[in-house]
C-alpha cells in the first residue's frame, strides 16, 4: 500500500511539474509571437524598469507572481497583427498592453475578462477602448494611436449592476466592461446563501482523498490488465 501511495504522490508531483512547464511554454509562446525586442521608449519598457524584480522576455515584461512568472506588460507594437488570440496568457497582473500600429479588424472582448489590473492600453486609432471610452479615466489620441489609461470600475457607474447581484453579495470589477458578484465576508456558496467561511481545509481534504482513491483504483485496474496479458 505504501508503494502504491508513493507512486501516486510521484504521479501528483509529476502532474504539477507538467502544468508549470505548460504554463511556462504558453508564456514563452506569447512573448516570442512577434520578432524584435521591446522599444526602449514604450510604456512596457518603462514599467519593466520601474518594477522591482521584473525582467524583459521577448516582447513581454515578466514578473514573479505566486511562484510563477506572469506577464505584467505586453508590447506587440507593429507586429502586422490582423487578429488577437483570445487565449493570450494574460492575468490580472497585466498592467500595460501596447497593440498599436497593427491592422487589427476587431478586439476579442473575452481577452479582457479578468484583467482588473490593466491601467494602460495603446490601440489603433480606429478602435475604441475595451468596454467603451467612458470606462477609462483618460483617453488620448496620439497620431494613429488611441491610448486608454486608468481603468474605471463599471460598478461605480450605475446602481443597476449592484441591484442585479443576489443578497449578501456586492458588485466587483472583472476587467474593462465586465463585472462579477462577490460574496460579502461571512457568506459563500451558490448565490452567497451559505453563512460562514468556506471550508477550505475540508474541501481540499476531500478532493485529495477522492483523487488518491481514484488513482489507486485506476492503477490497480491497469496492473491487473497487464498481469492478465
């Protein structure tokens, strides 16, 4: 039994390592999707220089976030892009994006979901700011570029969004043009109906137990098949 559990633990660690490698490769693919380096005059370069521990990786400024690298700045200026991949490896850690000087036809709205930390984006002049110009504190037109700065929370623009959230929850930003309902302290679960804190220890304990049990059953089943052969 101990040998089986040891193998399961090894498998779990291996799975975690594979996940980290996959994330690292996805990030590297985004940062190397356009040839050339970050311009020294770009906002991404300025962000990297002023952020402690940040480093330039291809067309990205990367910082260490929660034991993994995260893109805080992305400079895809003048990359001849007609479309943006909605699966770009961006998170709420992303602060600056420059996609100006590209023949873009449209912007995938889902690309900006969750980008609550985004404070600067440079676009082709023909495009509006993500979520609309009114959701940004400052919108400038500089030659062929539209620059949107200081993302505003849509929750503060109208009381209707707050009324749409269920009881025991409040409206919270979820990126430009997006909102979400977050449970107030002391409530959790579906529509925030459960009182008390979420039982994290119990949840992950049960999840780990089920995972180990299923893994053992699958391993035993496969072992029997090998013996029968």
